[in-house]
C-alpha cells in the first residue's frame, strides 16, 4: 500500500466485494509536471503550468468543435486511490467527515473532475491549465463547460 | 435499440471491443420526475422540481458534513446511453461536432455530471434541485462544489 493510503485515526472503511456495476474505457491520458502524489497541488490553478490532454488516436475526432470553449471539464480515473474509505480525517487529527463531503481522491469511484482553461487544441489533444493530478492519469471524458455552453437546440419544454 | 439512439445523418461511430479499463460501483440512485428520456429537460434548473439522491445504506455515513454546502456535484451513470458515437449531429441537420465538444449523454464513458442545489439532508440521502436525468439513474459520486469548498488543510506549496 502507498504510504499516503494508510488509515488515519478515526477513519472508517467499507469491506465490499469488488465493484462491477459498469465498466470504463480510458480514452487517453493526462500529462502534468506532477510525478508523485506529493508533488500534486491540492487544487489546480488556471495560472498554473501547461498540461497536456492526450487522446488515443481513434478518439481525436471527438474533439471537433472544442476550440469554441474557453473552459472544459475533464473527468479522469484516479488510478492510485484506495476506494474503501467511508469517512476521512483530512487533518489527521481524529476529526472525521464523510468521503462525499470531501474532494479527496480516495472515494468509492475515484473519478477526478477538474474545470480547466483551454489553451490550445493540438494534434494529439489539448493544452490546458488548471490540473492538479498525477502525470499519466487515465482520461475518461472531456465536456464543454456547462456555464460556457450554449445549448444547440431549443428547450424541449 | 431505443429510438432516440438511431444514428443521424453525418454521425460517425467507433467499433471497439467492450470496455474494461476500470470498474464502477453504484452507490445509490437518483429519483426524479422524469420517467422517460423524452421527459428529461435539456438542462437542470435550480428552481426545478425537488429530486432525491438515495444512497445505499452502507454509504450513508459518507455524507457526514455535506450539510455545510449549498451546492454539490453529482456524478451518475447514464445507463441507457449508447457509447460508440464519435461525432454527433445535435440538430439532425447533417452538421456534426465531436462528442467531446457536446454535453450529450451519448459518450464513450456515459458519466453524467450536474451541479445541484442542496435542499436538505434526509435519512436515506439528499433532497436537491437541478437534475435533468431519468428517474432511477445510478449514482456514482457526491462531491462538495469546488467553488464553495474551503480546503481543510493549508496548501502544500
């Protein structure tokens, strides 16, 4: 187990069978300057370093039209995170909170979510600022930011 | 195939083997007034109807502390969505855009994401406003909203 994964005083875990309610496909990966978890900032910064969103070749046409947006949402798989923590002690002081009231990467479905600033579209994907995750993190999805998004068709109701 | 899943003129698909890069666990489900996909609004509305976020009993302590937030992010599994569309034609007019530049539910990993207004915590989960998804949609995660979230520990760097 990674040292950062050790249980802290007061934390509780769930002992459940392996998950298999649905299955994911990695569509690419993220390239960041953060080689270890200790290097990762606690939150991304839109003025932080440039990072790359690299899509597998098959999926690259799926980015067509993304250039119109200044902000995109990225969903990614926090592949090093343990998944059994029900309550956590962020300050390691014995005070615990539920996993769902924290943005800790340690959660039943370790899906990371960041709104990032789109710097450029390039041949193999995107250049962005604002990520805080490990170099090599698998990519699940790219979505245009809801706030910046203009619905393409009239409301249905 | 659901009629809403028929390919429209100009749309392109990817023919890939079944996904299995990672596996999800459903931690609950969403209860909304929207019984069919035709009933779902195109976007959620914070003044829309009250909806329920129902967690499986094991996971309910994971919500401890969520009461402090006015806005939460929900991640859920769009279980009726086809996953092979690479480009889509939202207006059905032959003009296509990449799936990753749309918020369509039809995507390689059909994970829905909504920021919703937290109305109350209740015994089995949460009451919220702002959802636009089908009644019965499986729940993947609850996160406090990034904007409203105060980091619990000092920055590392």
